[in-house]
C-alpha cells in the first residue's frame, strides 16, 4: 500500500469521528468556538508528533521560520482552513444540511480545477475521470428526498467551504514542499505552524467578539478534547498524504468516508440503505478503484 493511501485512510477514519463530535458540540457553542476547539485542543497532539519526527532538534524551527515561501503559503492555508471550517459548521447548523454538505464535499473537484489553473497541478485523463465519478457519487447520495425543501444559504455556505478547503489543500502542499526535510517532517512542521496560527487567530476572535463562549466551552471540555484529538490525528493523515500526492487525488480517495458511514449505519444501527445510496456507493467505490489502479 502506498504511504499516501495509508495516511488518507487514517484521515478518513479520524475525520468521521471528528465530524460526529463537531455536530454534537455545535449545539452548545457558536460556530467560531467550535472552529477554535478543532485547533486549540489538537495543538498538543500536533506538537508532540512534530517533536517525535524531528527527534527533538528544535534548531530546525529556525530554518522553517526563515523560509518566506513557507510562511506565505502556510499562513494562507491556515486562514483558508479557518474560513472553510467555520462555513462547514454553519452548514451543520441548518436543519437540512445534507445538500449544503454535498456542495462542500465537491472540494475534490474544486481542488483539481483550482490546482490545474493556479498551481499547474494537472491530472491525467483517468485521474480527472476518478475525481468526477467520485463527486457524482456524493451528489447522488445526497439528493434531497421528495418534498424536502432546499435551503439556499446552506448551499452557499457549502460552496464557500468547498472552495476554501480546496485552496487550503493546495497551499499547504506548496508550503510543505518548500521545506528541505523529509516529506513526513515537512508535513508535520506545516501542520504545527498552521494549527498554532489558527489557535491564536480563533482565540483572539473569541476573546474580542464572543467571550461568553469561553465559559460555555469550559463546561464541555471532554467533548472538546475528543474533537481536538481526532482532528489532529486526521490532519496528520491529510497533511502527510497531500505532501506525497496531488491533493485532488487524496480528496477523491477520502470520499470513501461516505461509504464507510453508510455501512456503519446499516450494520450497527439497522437503517436501510436506499437505491440512490447504493448507486452513490457504487460510483464512489468505482472512483476509488480507478484511482488506485491509475
């Protein structure tokens, strides 16, 4: 198994747990406070991971902060991810968030398009085909049922989230590849810088604009820790995979999360899988098979 595939699968599993935690904690705190939780409570895990990979050679940090290309790309990626996470949490706050989430999940296609236009990160014909088939599978699964209303704000936030996540993936890859260390350590330093920056920015915003949310957050520390830890582990997977491979292909493989979620729902919660969900799962699996074959 290629290393980028293994790290992507780690990211997929951790993201599924993190999303479940986010859906729960957003009922108690604001979207921005929920965004803060992802970074602040995951920071210790990220720093420990970075320290292990660097073998305690903290002098390497000087090379990182002296790299202007790294600082630029990592800072842009960090701010884009804050916006992407905030907009995604806004989508989850709507009663009918399935459609909005679908548009956010089209980030694989948006990453491929933006990568080709702005970063010269072109895909092969089969790569494009795998991305498009996978996105189509998600769209089929998330089509609203008969009589279900579509909330346009949810769609708008979903699109914005997908675009911001796409730029995050592309910028973090550029930041990681600008460093001179091993690829896993490059990814770790990029993640550590971004999470530290994001924690500071979100904390400043909460302190200045939503200070009351800090007291609410203090009442849910265990849930916040769960979200932070699973987020950090998932980010380690995403960042490392995207350092090794084109982010569009990584995101396409990551769509297998939808299939895993549906199967868990069927096996453990005994909920039936509809015809459109079977069709969507087939398309996503076909996309993954084509992707791995290529």
